[in-house]
């Protein structure tokens, strides 16, 4: 399985920042477009309403349409009752023609209106309305009584007719709330319903107009383009500014990190060299185990890699392996260097070296995770080990791994009283002691490692300088190469 390529942090930040800026820009643009368009429409509606109402107040011809002889003489309710006397649909249709009369439609049977709906001087009113309304690009208009009867229209044939259902609903709403209604139409058109109020804030009529807002849309478009340009420039400045700050800050941090890592490497190497010196001193004291600490460290690291321990765990295990016999400093030479078999009392003293080693190192903070090897490496999975007689998984994994490697080295290394045996004999002995002395899981990992690896490690530890061995091990932080690689 191929390794996933790591994305450069600068590139990752650039993409993240770019996407964020684009999203923010889109949101700001959408809000700006909506706000600017709404502002232009609102201003147009307010200006149109104010202008129309002003004309109804100052022009007698318009004021007479709702304030003179066509105006309801009673309340709106009475006017609406009067409206019901028209024949046909109350919300649509034509008024019935008058049987007689001089100037158009007549309110048949209406108590609330006088004479007829058509203004006596329609052409004069039409000219006045067109002259003033054209100033505001009003292309269509209808004047309604509150009951929905059309009092004036650019289309003369509509005067006297009743409003459609949709129009009547709008009229009702305007009369009730005394507020302007508006909606946007296609083709740069704005549809408005305006209340015309008289005494006592009573709505005397409703004016429906359709206004051409092409000019306003051009202004709105210019405003939107200007604002979008400002947003774009601002977003680009923000993007490049933040990216530059990130790059500059990251380079400073990277430089400090390199300095810190160099210091940490120096400290770690100092620690490791100190451990190396201490381990060498221990091996020199015990002539039977020259180079033992370095070999078992290499063996343990290789076996731990086979078991897929982390890079950090490899380093912790290796430190514990180097110091596993540090407690022998407290064992008298008469016992430690005795060529004969130890007595029972001498074995008691010898077994104490694991606890002595733990006591010596337990106050060193960075070695705490490694002390499992020092204290428990003579435990057995069947519970017959020392110092505590732990069984199975009660024994820490580091100690279980090291215990096998310690035994393998004891079998394959030369001693004054015998010659070391080969890999096959050591393998057979380890298999035989599975589930008694050694953990089965650790034995399985041991058996998976090619014999050449064990032999190569043994050879390197014999011919290479101790510094070179330590450098080659270096606790295998990459986790990808064998110890001898």
C-alpha cells in the first residue's frame, strides 16, 4: 500500500485561506446585492408614494376624485355595502350602464356615492395625471374607491369597473393597514398600491401604479458593481496579507523549532552516551558479559519492530535494555564474579540486583517508562520468576520482549566455561520454553524474524565500536529499517 503524500503546510494553509476568503466574499456579495437592491427599491417606493400623495393634496383635479362628488359620504362599511348593489361579481365585472345620464356610468342604487364613477372632465384629469405622473416614469395607473370600484384609469374603458379578485385583496390590505404595498415585476417594472387618506386618516381611495424603474436599476447595478469591486479588492488584500503573516510567522517558528530540536537531539545524545558509558562500565565489571548490553539492546529493538511498536516505544525499550543490569553495581564482587555455582544465600543477594537497579533510576524522570525492563526482566509467564512472581500479561510488554532477547544472547554467547551455541539451538530452546518462561506472542514474533537478522546483529556488535552500534540502533525512530540497516 502506497504512502499518502503529505501536503505542504504552506499549500494547505493557502488553500484553506483561499476557500475561506471566497466563501466570505460570496456571502458578503450576496448580502450586498440584496441590501443595495432592497435599498434602491425602498427609496423608490418611498419617493413615489410621497410624490403621488403630494399631488393629490395640491392638485384640485386629483383631490376631487376622492374628496368631491365621488367620495363616500359615510363610513367605509357603508361604502362597501353600497358596492354590493352592483350587479354581477362583487370583485370583478362591469358596472351596469345608467339608463340615462350625461357622462358615463352611474351608481345604480348606491347610497354611498353620488352621480357616476367617470369624472366629468376625464380628458382634463387624464392630461393632468399624465403630465405629473410621467415625471416619475409611471406607465400604468388605476384609482380605486375603497370598495374596489375604478374611479380613474389610463384606460378609459375600465372606469366604473370593479377590481379583480387579486386587486381587491391588495386594496383591502392597503385600506386596513394604511400602508403601501409593492412588488417587483419583470422588465424593470415596480407595481405599487398607495393609500390616499382624507380627514381622520380615513383611506378615501387607493392608487395602483406601475412604474418603470430602468433608471433606478442602472443606479442599483452601478452601486452593486462598485461594492463588489471594493469587496473583491478587500478580500484579495485580506488573503495576501494573512498569507504573508502566516508564511513569515511559520518561518520564524520553523527556525525556532529547528533550534529546539537540535537542542533536544543534543540532550538525548548526551543521555544516550551517558547510558552507553554506564552500560560499558557494567559489562567491563562482569567479564562474562562483555558487549552483552549492546547486543540485547539490538535484539530487543529488532524484536519490538517486528511487533510493530511505535518509534517512541522503541527508544524507551532500548534505554531499559541498556540499563537492565545496572543494579549489579550493588552486588559484591565475590558473588558477581564467582566462577562456581552460587549458594542459595548468594542467589538471594544476586536476585536483589533488579530492585537495586530500579531504586537507583526511579528518580530520573525521562527513564521512568524504561524501568519496567530493569525491574521485571527476570519474571516468567508461568509465575516462577522474580522478584514478584508475576504471570502472563501481568508482566509489562517491554520486560516480556527483553526477557526472550536476554535468554537468546545467553545461549548464543561464549562463556569461560562453555562455547556459545547457534541460532537453531537457541530457537529450539525458546520454543520449548513458550508459555512457561516466554510469552507466546513474543515467541511468534521472534520466529518470524529471519535467522540472518539475528546473526548480523551479533556480528555488528562484535566488530563495531560501541558508538557506532548506538548510532546504528538510535532506537530506530523511523520504524522502517532493521537495526543493522
